[in-house]
């Protein structure tokens, strides 16, 4: 069930990328959404490793 506190955004992807994303997600036992979240977390981790931690202001609505 969807967590109402989570943010939602939609993106358009070409059919080839859509197929390949689902293929990779299935290979690793993830949903497509889970695979996207994994990739986002990896990108953030890599960025923060080289550029420093991203601070989230206390008053910033996430």
C-alpha cells in the first residue's frame, strides 16, 4: 500500500528503457519502483561520497 507521506512523480520513458528497467528489476528480485529507488539511492550515495552530505533544512517540507 502506498505511503501517503511519500512524494510521487511520474516520468515518461521510451519503451526500450521501460523494458530493460523491468528486466533488471526482475533479475534482482525487485519491482520496477524498487529498482528506481535503489538507483536513486546509489546516485545520492555516490554524490555525497564525492561532494559531501546533502543537508536537509529542518523547515523544508520534503
